[in-house]
């Protein structure tokens, strides 16, 4: 049996969605910490993302999903199996930033001498101050860190887009670290052949689901005279798949491309002679 830790809180819904896209049906009631998962070889337990790396290191669970930030904050000795670039709102890395009120005189790390900083990321912040030779007090924030500006001199807070900081009239002074979600394993569990194979399989499926989030499939019918021009326009993991149709002189073309480019390329394909263009979502892309 493989025990896996899933993050409760802001990462819960995007994590459950990713698990489902990877092929695992995960369900949990609003008050439960023990999700059901349709794999008889797995058990799932939910923890705060801040705690997952400690429980993985201690062997309470074999495998877990948490942020690189909390691995660093806890100083956890774990195996990083895979990087999965998703956050609570976007598919981009998140940043821990040093922020101050727009009117503050603080312009860089050196200006923090003698100041008070609030954050959930206390250990990483203290290491940042040490690296810059700054003597400042760091206090733990139990949440609503942005609201503490005016009580403290600066905050270190997690941001994805920066919009919340701007709406609270805060200015970013520096970035302490960039963080992404990581699939991590207990070192002893990683040495177990059965568990390692199981964890590598899960990693492959999760990474495939991540790729599938950003890509779409594209099918179309192409006349022979337009084939070369259309093939030159198409990106693909390898090369597009081309199959002859029953109607002479026509071919079915299928490829995979970034979703962000499809809205540009589809009208161009139509103008170049493609017909019956179909775009479809992908659950997993395994290169």
C-alpha cells in the first residue's frame, strides 16, 4: 500500500483536478481528511501544504504534493520526484515577495535594518536577511498578512499575479524565491522497488496531465494541393499524423499543439484550404 499526502487548502481543488486528469478519481467530503481514491494500492490523506514535506520526511506518508517553498521552509530531506508547475489560480510559478506600503521609504533589503517583518515563511525570510547582512525581526503571521501592513514595516507574502498586492496598495521590493508544486517521496520508500515503480508511474501520469492542460489536439481534412503549405504551418510533438481519406486527393491530418496558439493558427489553416477542422482537449500528453 502506498500512502500519499494531498494538500488541503488553496491547492486542494487544482490538485484534485490534476489527479482526475491523470486518471485517479479522488473524492472527499468537506469535513474529511481521508479522500477516497479508485486505486486499491493507494491511500490518500490530506494535510496543510505546510506540513506535507515533514510527514514525507518522517515516513508518515510515502509520497506527497506540496510547494517547493514549504520544503525549503521546513528544511525537509526528501526525494523530489517531479516538478508540477501549477498554483491555486494559474499554471505559472508563484513568488514569495518582500512588499511594503507604496509610501514606504524601504527600497531594498538594506533598508530593513531594525524593522519588523510579518510572514508565514519565517525561516526562508531569516535566511534572506542573513544573506544581505540585515538585522531585522521576523514574526510569524497566522494569515491575512497583507492586512498587517501599517502594524509591521514589511511583509513577505506569496503572490501569483501581484493583483492582490496592488489592490492593497503594496509595492514589491524584492523576490525571495519562486516556487512550484513538487511531487516528493520519502527516501526509504524510494528505495523500495515496488513503491518506487508505483511512484514513478504516478509521476508520469501527473506530468502527462500537466502537459495536457496546456495543449489541444487538432484534426482536419486537407486537399493534396494544400498539404505542403499546411504541414509547414503545423507544430507537433514529432510530426503530424497524415492518413489518406476514401475520397481521392484528400487526407486526414492530426496533430497536437499549444492551446495558446490554436486561436491564431485555425483561421490560417482554413484560409490555406483545410476543412472540417476539429479542436479537442487532451487529458494527458506523454512524450
